[in-house]
C-alpha cells in the first residue's frame, strides 16, 4: 500500500500535534501544585471548630485536612487529636484554643518548622520528625511564655488571661 505525499504529511502533522499535547499536559499538571496541608484531624469528640486563615469557620470531622495556618477550637466536654505530616500528634483538651501559626515540612530532607500558640486550654504533644531532627524548629507559645521543645511527649496547660 502506497501513501500519497499529502497523506504522509497529514499523518506527520497529526503525530506532532499529539506529541505536543502530551508534552504540555504534564507541565500543566505541575503548574498548579496541590494545596499544602499540615496534617489531618484524627478524631473529634464533641464540638470542635476549625477557623481557616481566610476566616472561614467549619465544624471539624475525623479525616478533615488541617492547613499550615489554622485555629482549632474545642468546646466544653470536647476534644480533638490531629496528626501532622511529620508525625507530630496534637491532642487538644476541653475548652481549648490553639493557633497553628506555621508549619512546613520537607519529607525528603526531614526538615521544617512548627510554631503553635496555645491561647487557652490544654495540649498534649508527641513530637514528630521535625522535633526529633531539629528540636530548635519546634516552638509553642502561650500568653506568658514561649517553650522550646526538647522532649518528645509533654502536656502544656494555658489558663485564659483575665
């Protein structure tokens, strides 16, 4: 079977068009990185709210993503546990308010930072890879003190200011 010259040219143009679309598609997919998340809500008991950096309040449910900057508020007789991407576990007790002010983590280099502000209530923290590899990069603020983390499992209590 013989192809006419214009048929070959059409076939070549079609293959070139397909090749250019195929090469652009992965670049377009990489152009929009997935939204970064700090971790997820592992469990919720009672009334737990998440307040995003944009001011959107939502009720927390197990499995919800937590952003690097977010406020977590627990009601009376409520509690929540969160797991961050580096393996850090945060457990908030009743009537607590915690601001996640900064979280970054590079799983390849196991490098990053964590800054948390406990405004009131109680927090149990089991540090993850950031705390183990770079303890200076993990800090917890309260209204009266800033704590550098050297341990791996501890509890912080912050009473509301009058």
